[in-house]
C-alpha cells in the first residue's frame, strides 16, 4: 500500500480588497482540507501563493513587488487574482513563476498546487471547521454575496477582471452566514463589487432557506441576516431605489445604520464621462430622507479627483455636494490611469500637481465635516465591539466604524475587556476620525 506524501507547506500573500481576501480564505480552506500545511515564512514554505490586485497602477506595482520578493526569498511562486487575469504583465517580468490564474479561480489554483506540490492525502473536510478558515479576526467576517459587475464605468476594468455580475443563491449565502455566526462571528460585513445589484442577474429569482421562500434581493437578504443576532454591515451599495427599503431595517436595529455608497463624484459632466448616474440633486434629497427616517445613519463614500476633463468648476461642484451631503466618512483618490480603462483615452488630462492639490482641499473640507459629525456622539451611550486589548486599554468599533477603513473607539481603562465581545460605553471625546469612551 502506497504511503501518502508528507504534508507540503504553502505560504499565501493576499493583496487588495476584501473581495480578494474572501478568495484567499477559500483557497486556504481548500488547502487545509486536503492536508496541506500553511506557512507564515518564505523559507519554511514549499511554494508561495500570491493573490494579486491589479485595479490601480499602484496596486499593480505592489503586486509585482510582492512577486519579486517571493521569488527572491522562496523561488517557487504561483500567482492568482486580478493581476493574474493579465498574465502577460506577470510573465514578461517573471517568466519563472510556476503558474498564473485569474481571480476567484479556486479549481485552477488547486490544479497548479497539485502539479507542483503533490497532494498529501485525499480531501478531508473534517480537517477544517464548517465555516471554513478565515483570515480576519475570529469575531468578524466578510460575506461575499456576488462576483463581478455589470457596470461599464470608464475608469474601471473590474468586469474584464472578474466578469459580469454573478449572484450567489440566497439560501447558500444564508447557510454560510449561519455557520459563521455559530462559530462565534459577531459581525458580518456584506461585500461584493455591487451589493445593491444582488440578484439582478437572476431576475430576483425566488429561492428557499429552511423551507422559507425568499427573493434573491438585498433587502430580503439583509432582513434575514438581521434575524441572526449579530451586526450586519453593508458595503458597496450603489444608491438604487431599493436602498430605500434598507433604511427601515436600520431604524429598527435589524442591521447596522451604515451604508458604504461609492459615489465617485458630484459634477454631472464628470459623472457622465465616468458613465455613472449624474443626478446628484436626487442623491441629496434621498440622503436627507434616509436621515429623517434613521437619524443615526452613517454614510461612507469614495471620490475620485483629477478625472480627465475635470475643471475647477467641476471640482467646486464636488465640494459643494460634500457641504450639503455631510457624509460621515470619505475616502478620496487622485485619478490613476488603469491599464485597459477607456478613461485613459479621454482628452484634457489633469496635471498631477493639480490632482494632489484638489485631493488635499477635499480632505481638508471633509476633516471639518467628519469632526462635526463625530461630535454629535459626545455624552451618548454606544454599543461597541472590541477589536484589541493591551496594557493601555481597549480599541473597539461602534456601528459607524467598519474595520480597517474607518476610525475606532478608544476605551480608557478597558484592559479587562474581552476581544470580540460587545460592551456599552459612554462617549467622552472625539476628533476628526476617532472616538474616546469610558
């Protein structure tokens, strides 16, 4: 009888967005179920997997640097992820990589691993927990509900990297959410490229969960997730009409009063050039309506400045929008040409120094807005989820803080608190980004 191969060791580097992190989690879960060991050190690994990002030029450069480092330190590298979709870029720089696959290509990744590192044993899913292995802390997890995108924004190449919108069956999503909650997860972060479009590709087909008929739509999914007794946070929700159905769930405390809405700009001229909805007046009126219905609603968004053709008038229009919208959290990025994006061919590129100057002006204005928005919490009680504890106290997040992208809540004398648990605190101070509590 032949003996199984000794367990090979695989290192993994995950770059890019939370959607890519979920892909990495699925890879490490499959590796572990097949008996491979995971290594945190280049020298100890038999090969290294790099899940790359290629959305922006800076992300492409970071991915190439990671590949170069892994080849130098280990020499046996498999590349996957968004940059892998453009394999010629990787091959031209690193012809020695063992294999290249695109994003969310689990079977192709595993085939490459099998080819270069023999499988130690037949798959045994008992080797991993039912919820799979996670690369986040144990108390929160990303829940990816769909892949790809049907938008054709001129600055974006996601559809060419990740394909068109492909929604997961609602029963499958709820099954995964339930397993995560049973494992001790206290916060579910719902993600996809376009969460508001969930189910469009299936024509909102009716599915079933525990014998219950449910349409494949974000409001129905959010309502069911809200019955699981954990925080539910929604990311990447474009302001479709159905968003109005989510606000009552937030007002009732079913899901967190938090919306991550990627608006990108406010000038109708620039939005049209981006191929984005250009009715900002309608967006402002809806934000006002949402806040009337749910006063605690926290709104996060991201914007691009220096898009080709952006005039000073366009930029001032964006600043005026921010003044009126009073968004709680804002990220701002200078336009960066993405290889293959149609926007690269647009006339009147904005000089780099102008992009940087506009980014500084926007973030200075937003700092003032964010400071005022956070001051409204002073003296109020807030439920928080603790992320870390050390000798100086505890670091937590409230309903308005998503992990790694927003601020935090510092809890003085919180050394006795437990990571991953909820606590009631009183907010005592604030600044531009963070809160302090006791």
